[in-house]
C-alpha cells in the first residue's frame, strides 16, 4: 500500500523507527516530501545517520506501487530487520534486495 501526500509524518516516523531498529544514530531529518508530478508521483524521504544515510523513494502511479529503499552504512546491521520493518507498514507484494559489504571491496554477499 503506497502512502499518500497526507502520510508525510507517518513515513518520517517509520524512518525514525527503522533507524532505531537497526541501532543507528539519527543526525538529521528525516526529510520527507511528496512529488506530485505526472510520471514521478510519490513519496521521497531521506535521513542522515551517523554512519551514512537512508533514502526511501515510492512511486504510486503503478499498481502495485514501486518502492526503493537504500540503507547505506559503514556500521554493521542485520538486513532481516530492515525487511521486517518494510513488511510492518507496507503491504509488500514482492521484495528484491542486494546487500553489499563496503568493507570487502563491494563484493556481493
């Protein structure tokens, strides 16, 4: 289920809860906005964490909607906890992911 323009605070709260779940420290944001341009409608949210950033983009013109989430951190975290948080708020139909470990020269694990 895609968030609507009136869900800005809900998405910001969700980003904060994700940051807490994966034991990161929020430095700035989240900054959440809704783009209302045909062909690019949807939500965007970014947060700066102590070890890098989190970016969320949701396009709601397609059915089902498309979500892309980047959790970029120099610190270790459990990707499964991210999946759990995604499924907690969004009615996920299909999830694909790529986990890269930057400490190992971006070798896929």
